[in-house]
């Protein structure tokens, strides 16, 4: 962790040196990115450390440094830990942009971890943007106070509503206040950031199989959610239609609105809803009995049937992973490491925000190619004035077109046609995995179905051998006949020649 800045500086100055080559190795790239993300999580914890024992001011209190200060200017200022977090977020955004540029949007969306990163970074950007908006508005209010208010204490001054709002305590803020929205989005982004640890867990032998089982579990949950949502929405709308006319005639507001119906049915899955939710204060027993029946059927369907089905699916997925845990873990670990074999994205966030000399060199080369192509296009357009010049230019182009095409094909298509090192290693790993699975399958006990298949193969092989034998016998007989005919003709010729010699 302490040597990462030194390695980053060495790679920035001399990417082809020994230290630069060390950092470009796949293992060191994985370690560098893992250390960078660990520091990012540590900054998130450190940013909240000043509130572990509680905050100094209550929601109905305001704290300022001097009497003329606007309260919101103090609360919306960015701390040094938040500034570092913003730098890390910008570095990760730049890394994701480079990955989208190299792989393409379609390949980027296929991987679920990329979607998690995209969502996490988007929420971070939205949170800091809302916080910045609140800070700018509070700064404008502070400028108004500094320019137009002469008193030293704002408690005795009548301010405009748009300025006085930023002096209020938290309990008087609007629900749509940018700072409140920023705090909510930031909390979601922090949760997603810590869930990103699961991406590097396959590198460990103990946590790798657990992470794979967790991934399979998430897939089972997504499948289960389709049935869950259908059943949930059906009972939610039904109970709302039943009790929406009895607002104020119930012991609690359950099922009187769509929101209350959602809350009651959702928390009843965990046993946090009461039967009194369906009881009426008036004597409408028919409605009340239907409510009892629907609420009971819902609890039986969701808690007894669907949740137990989900538990069985999760258990099945875990057993499949546990039976072949070593192979699954090694395959996931190899997949994780191979993602760092490609060139580029060597420096982790936030070191990748500083452009290296290598990036300037690549930019100059691409600019040179772009300018040369632009000059070629201009020279071609200049020859369109004279007809003979057009014909000559066409002939010259036709003459040199095969060479230019061959050069373009060699310069552009050659890297695509040749498989990369990553592809070769992936093919070898997949082949090894498939061969091992076939060997394990062959070593398993043979069941009755496989014995029947073997008998059928043996019988078909016997018929094929018999047919081949009959065909070979017929061909051999034809060859013998042909040889006998040729031998008889040769004997007749020799006898005739002997007679002519005797004469």
C-alpha cells in the first residue's frame, strides 16, 4: 500500500523501465487496483468517523462559527476526505470510460460487475452534484448577507425568504432540499461500494466458493422476484380495493391507501404486521371476513410456499457449487486474473487522472495519422478539376490500390486476425476444464441408460463390420476374377508365340 505511489510515479516517468514493467504485470495490476479500492473504502469509513459517537447539533439546532455566518454554508462545505473521495470517483469514472471505449458498449453491458460500477459511480456523481448545488445556493445567500446586512448578528435581522431559508435548522428544511437528496444518494452509493468487495473475493481460496454461491443465489432471487411481484401486486390491489372506502373506520390505516397496502404486505413477510390490520370498527362482517381470508391466503402463499421454494433453490445452487468447489473457484480466479492481462488501465484511481508521457506519445501518433489522412483527402479533391487529371488519378489509384489495401489489411486487420494472449490462455483453460469434466464423467459409475447406449453402439458396430466384410469379400472376388482373366489371356498369348516360333 505504501509503495503504490512510488510505483505509480515510476510508471508515469518511465513506463518501460523495470519498475514500470513490474506494475504492468497482471498480478501487480490486480494488487494495485485492489489496494486502491481498499483505500477508497477506508476513506468512506473515515468520512463517517466523526459521527460514530453522535453529532454535536440536534435537528432543531444551528451551529455557526461567527454571528453573521449562514448556517448552511457550514453544513454544505466539503471536507478533505470528501475531496479525496471525489478524486477517487473521477479516477474510476475515467477507467470505466476507457473500458467502454476498448470493449464497446455491448460487451461492457454483458458483465454485471460493470453495471454495478456504473450505478455506483452515477449515484456518487449525483450525490456530489446535489451537494454542490446546495453549497452554491448557500454561498449566494452568504454573499447577500455580506453585502447588504450591516448588523453583526442575524438573529435580529429580517431576511428575504430565499436567504432566510439557509439559516433554518434541519427540521425546517424542505423534503426536496438538495442536501437531503445528496445525503440519501450518498448512503446508497456507500452500500454499493462495499458490495463491490465481492468482485475480488474469488482470489481467496476460502471466500471464493462463497462468492460464487452468492452470485448463483442472486440469479435465483431474480427468477423468484417475477413470481413474487405478480403475487404481491395481486394481493396489494385486492386489499386496497377492499378497504379503501373505510379510511378512519379501522384501528390502523393499513390497506386504506396504496402506500399503506404496500407497507403492510411487505412487512408481513417478516412477521411484522398484525391481524388487527383487517379489523373494522364498524359491523361490516362480510368485508372483515373477506379481509381475514385474503390476508391469510397471502401469508400462506408468500411465507409458506414461495419463501420455502426460494430457500430450496438457494440450497440447490449452493450444493452444486459445493460439490465441485475447487474447480469452480479456480475457474473464477483464473477469469478474474485474466481480466488484467490486456494492455492498458495499468494505474489505478486516482493515479490514472494524471496523463503519462506514453499517453501524449499515443495522442501525437493518432494526430499525425489523422492529419495525413486529411491531407490525402484534400489532394484527391484537388484533382477533380481537369478530366485528364481525373483519369490519370484514377489510373494511379487503381495501380496502387492493391498495395494500399494490402498495407491497410496488414496494419489494421492483422491484430484482429491474430488471437491475443488472453484468448489463447482462455482457450487452454476452457479445454483443460472440459477435458477434466469428461474424465470425471468417464470415471463415474455407469448407469442402466448408459449400458443400453453401449449395447446399441456395439450392435450397430457389429452390423457395420459385417457390411464392410461382405463388401470387402465382393471386391476381393472381383479382383480374383480380373486377375484370372488377365492370367488366362497372357497364357494364350505365350502359347501362340511359341507356335509361331516353331513354324
